[in-house]
C-alpha cells in the first residue's frame, strides 16, 4: 500500500451497546471520485455502510465533507490493522451536491499537494543528494 494521504483523515462513529458510541479517526490512503481506502484497527465486513466525515487539515480553516455515506467493498488485513475499500453512496438529495463539492475540493488539494511533493523530491537539490 502507498503512503497515507497527508493532512486528511476520515472520522466515523461506532456503536458499542445501546448508549455508548466511539469516534474513530482513520488515515486515508487513496481518494477518488468513487471512493477511498482507509486504514483502521476496527473490524467491518464487506457490505457494511459507514457515515464518514472527511477532514482536510488546512492552515486557516479545515475543509470538512460531512455525511459521506460509504459501502465497505473490500477488506485486507495488514499486521494488526485492516485496509478497507469504501465506495461512496450517491444520494439524490439536495445536500449531496454540497458534499460532492467538498469532496472535489479535497481531491483537488490532495492532487496539488502530491504534485508539489513529487516536484520537491525530484528537484535539483535531490539530484545533488543522490550524488553524495
């Protein structure tokens, strides 16, 4: 699996019994218009649905995509954690367009950050480091 996407987490709640809920923060390893891949130690089965809140940590104000519904389609074990492939569930409601806009904004920022990071790693200073 690739590296985790920097500054981006997925938050969701898990019920433990009737009254107790746990808020879980998981790192994302892939994000596209159809879904994401997240890593957590919590156990889910393919077919389970999650209500996610994606949070992009930004210098001034975080970008949040709340109420993103996702369907667990695949589970892969890695050490004591699991990688889950999540497919986003599209609703025909009005608020889903704002969720789609926030997701698009987050994807655009992730793409820009990754291209900046790749430029830095392949810049002239890195070639000098390789010679040393």
